C-alpha cells in the first residue's frame, strides 16, 4: 500500500487483494472482537482488445466502479463492519493512475436479547 495526501488528509491506497482486519474494542475495556476478510477483491484495471481477439490491436481500459462496499462480520456474529472504498486518481513517477482508498466505515452491533 502507498500513502499519499489530498487536501491535507493522509490516505493509504488499498491493493486489490488486501486482507482486512477490524479490531473492535468496547468501552468497558473487557471485551473486543476481531473480524477478518482474507481478500477484499477490489476491482482491478482490466484491459480489453477492441477487436475482441489477440491480434495485438488497440487496447481499451475498462472503467472501474467509483465506489465499492465490502462487509465483514454477520448478523449471526452479532456485529457487522461495512467498509466503503472510493476510487481516486493519484499521481506517481510513471504518470497518473487510479486506486482505491477507504472512504467510509460503519459498525453495527445487534442489541442484546431480552
């Protein structure tokens, strides 16, 4: 993962095959949960030959979704973490590129059973 900043905010780029680990610590300090997703499987850049064959003709880059959501945990586990990834343009020594960064995170916990 590479770090870069935009508007003064430090962001870390997320490789397509990253592992996500969420450590959730509760206010009482006595309980914590670790959730893991072994491969976030973010869309990668795909290039397709315009001719639809291997003739070596013009290659076109397919666009990727601007926002991608992944979820770890489940209702059965009584906790869910949803992570929103945003596609951003970054500049590097080879020119410009697009990559995903974490944009939003939501944690939901089910209520205790009565």
